[in-house]
């Protein structure tokens, strides 16, 4: 992953419109990419935490499992999916297409 700022950054809205020609379409693309990133991160976290799953509900074990805590803290420190999606979009690393353009090409 690229170095993404975790703090608030002021953005130039004209940069968002460069790729799509429309700020709102750009925001929609970023939103969908952020959802994809979020799902991927959640799946990764759940798979790593599943290794520690036990059938015993003992509170002492829950508090003593340092590896599980470290994994959780690592994922908490990662940049938010929205920030990752914005950076990917601005660096033109996101592929997107519009269904309207595809149907127009077919009908011509």
C-alpha cells in the first residue's frame, strides 16, 4: 500500500473531475472502490482472527491473547478505506467503466 495520510487533507475538487469529467461520478467511483477495499480488509482480518477462535468462553484467555490484540491494533492503524480509494483514484490506479458508454458503442 502507498503511504496514505491518516489526517484530514484539503482536496481540490477539480482533480476529482479530471478523469471522469464529473465530480459526482468521481465520488461514486471512489465510494465503490472504498467499499471493495473495506470488504477485502475485513475478510483479511476475519481470516487472521479465525485462527484464534476457541469454543471455550473463558474471559481470561481473551485478555491474555497478545497476538490477537496485535493483529487488531495493526488493522486499526491502517489508513481508512476511503483514504486509500481517494489516493488510488488520484494516482489513476482505479479502472472504471460506465455501462451507458458500452451500450452506445454496441448500438452504433
